[in-house]
C-alpha cells in the first residue's frame, strides 16, 4: 500500500512542505482546491476565512480522490486562527477514510502544531481513522526532525 500527501495551501508555504514530504516519503501528492477560490487579497482572505469559521461553513472541495490504493495520508494545512482551516473539516466530511492512518502537518507563522491538534482530533472522532502524532513543517529541518524520530 502507498501513502499520499493531501494538502491545502493558500500562499504556498504548505505546498512547499507537502512537496518535500512527498519526496522524502515517496508518496503521491494532491492539493485540495475549494470550488470557490479564496480571495488573493490578504484582508479579504481574513474576512472570508473568518466568516467561514464563525458560521461553521464547510467549503466545498473540487477534488475527487480515491483512497483505495493508500493506507497512509499525510494531511497538510496552514494554521488559521489557531486551528485547521474549515476546508479540512470538509475533507473529513467528504472522504471516507475508515481504516486509514492520518498524519497531520501544518505550517504557521508562530503557532506550534499543538494548537491545531485538538481540532483535528475532534474531526476524526468515530470515523475509524488512526490519527498519528503530527508536526509543524515550517522548514525542511523541522520536517527532517519529525522523520528522524
Ligand atoms: C486567515 C489566516 C489566519 C492565520 N492564523 C494564524 C495563526 O493563528 N497562527 C499562526 O501562527 N499563523 C497564522 N497564520 C499564518 C499562516 O499559518 C502561515 O502563513 C502559513 O504558513 C500559510 O500557509 P500557506 O502558505 O500554505 O497558505 C494565518 C494566516 C491567515 C491567512
């Protein structure tokens, strides 16, 4: 069985981390795209993403992904408002990941991984997913540190 890196990234930091992780773990890779793209303008992005969070909106995901050939999913996201973006809720809602292992990783400005971890834990409740310890992936050395343990 193979592994796949699934990630969401707006400004490219998580994309960079995801590509490095895919290379290091010989995983396939796919970027999550919302049906309705987020605004490029930072202030507008803050407004739209804040509204989603406040109103518990699950933005629709464009991707159709079959996980049949994968047993492990590295799941990357930027930390937004000390947690994972709402599209990560959409991800767990849209795809049946029963019996899969999920390893989350995040890029952030300053938040440690431990801030978003409890939110991910909640998202996988009763889904038959094995959630492994995740990590912050702001740099290749931070990523290497995780894989050397
Ligand atoms: C709406 C929004 C909220 C954010 N909230 C946080 C936060 O709570 N903590 C933090 O350290 N960084 C925060 N950031 C910074 C991002 O986590 C950081 O820039 C991340 O690497 C962006 O990833 P990306 O380039 O893959 O989109 C926020 C950024 C945005 C746009």
